[in-house]
C-alpha cells in the first residue's frame, strides 16, 4: 500500500487550525495539526489537550510486531487500513559474524518469521525480511519524507526526523488503532527548541550534539515534548547526521525530534537584512536533505517538498517554544557518555581520570560501531578514515571491534567502496544488518557474566545489561569515529585530539581528524532485494499459530472492570530508583518470547530493584511471608484472585516502547502502577492494557508506603478526567493514611479501563 504525500490536504487542514489558533506555529505543530482528525473540532493546547491524529504510515520491528499483529488478528479486521511495514531486525543474535549469524537466526526464528510473513501477506503489510536492515535505516532510505507523520513500535522511530518527518515511537496497541483506521491519540506535546549555532568541525560530530543535549536535559528533560532543531548550524549536519540526533532524542524522553526541511538560516539572514544572501541560500537551502532524497531515487519527493516547504515544512516566524536551548557547534567538543545512563556526560579528554576516580575499568574490551543510530555511509566512511591511518602505520585494534551496518544498502555500498575492507583490516568484524548487541542479542564470549568490564559503542542506549545482559558491563556511547580511534588505544584514557599512538615501527603518530563523504560518490548499491510486497488479495491465506508453540500464543481478552473499588491490594513490589522497560521486561534471551505473553511474563520486573532489600528479583510474598522471584509471587497472588499494585519512582518505564512491560503486569493480575512520574509511551501502554497508571500528588508520599502495606483505590465509579483518585494506605499495624493520586486519563481512556483494555473497547466498537 503506497503512502501518498498529499501536501494540499495537509495544508487545507492546517489552514483550519491556523484560523482557530491565530498564532504562529512551530514546525512540529504544523505537521501534527495538519494530520488532525476533524481539525475544526479538536482542542490544540500544548501540554494539555489530547490530539486525535491520522498518521500516514505505521512501522514495526519484529520483536514488537508479533504482539501487535496478534492484537490486530483479535480485532477481526480483514486487512490494515493504513500503509504498514514490518522489519526483521531484532531477533538476530551476533555470534560469529554476518552471514553465519543470519542463517542461524533464520533457523532459530523460523516459526516467528513464517508467522510474520504470512500475516503480512494476509493483512496487506509490507514485509522486510531478515537481512534487509534495521527498521529506522530502512524508513529513512525508503519511506520518510518532510511533513510525514509516522508511528513506529520502537522508541527510536524519531530517527526519521532527520528527513523532516514527525516519527513517533508508540506501543503496539497504538499501532493496532492506526492499522484499524482509528485516530491515534497523543497528548498535545510541548515544543523545546534547540538552536544550533556555528558549525561542526574536525572531531565533533552530530552524535556530540545529542550527547551534549542529554547532559543539559537529562533522561527526563524531553518528556512530553518534541525537540525542534533550527538555526544556522543545521547546515553543517548531513541528513543522516540529523537522523542520529533525532534517533537519540528518545534518550531524553522526547516524544520525537525534528529538523526543518529548510534550515532557519533564511530567517536569520532576512532578519539581519541580507535578503540577497538569503535568496541565494534559499536555492541551496537544506540541500543535504534534498541531496539524500535524490540519492535514494526519490526526486519526485524532493520536488514536492521544495514546493511546499515555506507553508508546511518550516516553523512560522515568531513561533513560540516552551523552552529554547542554544548549542554552539563550533565550540562543541567530542563527547563520550556513560556508563549506565546516556546523560552522564564526559568530554573525551576527561574520561580517563573520571574512570579512575569512580573505579570504572579503563581497559576497553570491545568497541562497537553501527546500529540504527550511527550506521550511515558517512559514519562508516569517517570511521574508515581513522582505520586507514592505522593501516598506514601498521597497527590494529587492541580489542574486539564489531561493525553493524544499518541496512543491506549500506552494507553493499561500503563493501563496493572498500570502506568495509578498511574496517576489517584493523580487526573489525562485520555483523549482520540487524540490531545485534544493541538490544542484547550478543553471544559474548570475552568476559563472564558479572565480570566488570568496559565497552565503547556508537549505539544510543547504555542501561545496565542492555548490550550483553551483564549488569557490570560499563558501556560508553560516542561517535563511530571516536570508537574507532579508542579501540586503537584500547584504553579510556586515550584522547585522539592530543595523544599519540605507537606505529608498528615504534614511531609515535597522532591521528588526523576523521573525514568521509556524506553520500557515496557513485550512488548507493541497493544490495539484495529483501522485501516482500503483500499480494492484492491475501484474504484466503491462513495464519497458523500452533497451540503448543512456546514462541507464539493467541491472545485472550482481559477481563473488564467489575464496577467495584479495588481494595486491600498487596504491593507486589516497591521499586527503588531507575526502572526502565529493560528492568520491567528485559530483552536479550527473552526476545524469543515476545509473541507468547504467558512465557515472557516470567521476566516481569526481574531487573527492578526492591526498595526493601536493594536486590533485584527477590521480594516478599505478603501472604506467605516467603521470599521469592517477582513473577512467581505475582502468579501466586493471581492464583488466589488477589489483584496487586506496584509502587515506583521517577520516570517509571523510560526507555523503549515495548508494550510487554504493560501487558505482563496485566496478564499476571496487576491492577495499578503508582509512581512519582511516568515516561510517556509506557504510561499510554499501561492505560491501553486496562491498568491504572497513577502518580503521587505529593511525590513524598512514596516514602509513606511500606512494601507490607495494603492499597485501596476508592470511588472508582466516579473516575473522571482531571479528578484525583483517593488512595487508602493501610499499614501493617492497622493504621490507615489517605493520599491523593493523579492521572492523565481522558474520557476515551477511562473506557479502556472499564472495558478491560483498549482492544476490548475497539472490539465492542467494531461489533456495534
Ligand atoms: Fe535496533 Fe538498537 Fe536501533 S535495538 S532499532 S539498533 S536502538
């Protein structure tokens, strides 16, 4: 199903909204509001109203797609009603390298790939087979365009903002709504403007912009907001570099990130009375994006975008941001962030000392480049320019060095152009075009589990255990060129800007700053065609799910609310500190159960830290007083028909869009998650699965609750938008305290709670 770019329609919608709001709009507002369902009726209040939108496209990766497709099947619809693709990238484990790993993955995941391929053919979904590449790279290469509104079941979907699209990570249940032609709901985001001044040079790279911003905003700073970049510095960044920056907006909790099709240079030049320069500049305005569209054989898209840029694809002059941050790229130093959180910022020259001070191992065991974040042609070419200098001096990487090409097209092109050979020549091993170690799909052999060690990578996320399942792996994130330089020294003390390396002949040499073409001079080599177009009519096809399968399980609807208050609920776990979706539903070995809700529920909350004893996956069953694992304890309560709650800290559910983190507690009998604050996608995911996502009105009330308490949620019959929920906390000594809980449910979402889940509500809607 082709996604048509109907700019005229978007502009008509936008005019309706513009008349009503009567104020300048930011770029992201324009794209969001022009995709509004009934633009004449909705309220458009940033940070307050809920928008009902009509996205142009849906994209899903194979780990999240399984559950989304299972949910779509239970909706009973004959085929998807919005252009949709599925991308096989998450289930391929890195073990021996490219081809061998790919073949092994095809064997191990045969049942799942068959299920997805058949479901795609039946329900009219484009299917990108294993080997095609990483979802976000494929989107950038094939589907993104300026002004696009895309939702994707992966938190790094915002990558497409590098091509001027609003691409937003969601849970699978949201994707099901859109595939079923229901409007997609999202709280109208605030807008944070990031003004880029100066220009990138020498060792600084797009990655440094987002690593610096992570330090400024922290992992929560973008929550509920879209990050909109603008300013003269935009021109020094390639389209794929902008993709890298937008991709990692997920690390600061942003709804998404976007760059303007035209940079703000024109406004700046006009404002400084240099219209003649602006006119000239306009001709080449955002030439990087146009260049990219042309290079990927989408000249028609480039022409259309050019025509509509002023109206739709840049912010209005005078548009207001909720906050503006300025970054001077000319002063930006190379960053390397970590360990354990992407907002722990270090300048490259300071890391060695910091590491010693904190007891982090300074020896680098593995360097990893690529992933959806940094695997463009430019990334690989710049890394290869460092490798070339090492080759010239006869040295190799001092540790393991692995490379993940983002797509078949990138792999074929870097092979053809000799880029891959340079990386191999210093010891690099090319992995499959897939997520691999970025999502814990890494059969790592060089260290034992629980052995303290350090890795450096050009990925986006570095939570404990993310890459190899080992919580003591200290992962640092930086640009691919810096990773390549660091592996030549093998130590965190190395600063390539100032320090020398020793050549094979014993002489000392310093690395020159990296360079590389942003786009291949001879165009892209498309590589092998790994795409399956759905047939015109797939209705006669049968999607089989073996009832005995341990990988796939058809879904049973959750029970609807019985109309009664939820009283005397035990606290399954009171969680201390960071609790990401990786803590709630880890990936790695568990990825294989993403299509089997009961089996994957055995990983529920096993990474979260129990406030009572500081341990993971060791809690007290308050009925039996026995210590046990979290999933086992939840299953015990469930077997006795006892609903339970979880108490959590700040930014609960940060990280990925994985809805298993919401499905699992619901499946095992949870009814409410009460926290200081939520990450956006996870909060919506909980609501979709019929759970009460609640926040303390007074965050200090978190301290009043003991794991042995009982929780009652009162007067749920009058559950309404903007109305607080009364919570009674009964302590072990019989005393009861009353606290107030907030929520962000709107009318429609309250119906999800009552129906038992959003899917139940949808099924009722289609049946009526
Ligand atoms: Fe895959 Fe890692 Fe990106 S898991 S989609 S490469 S963030």
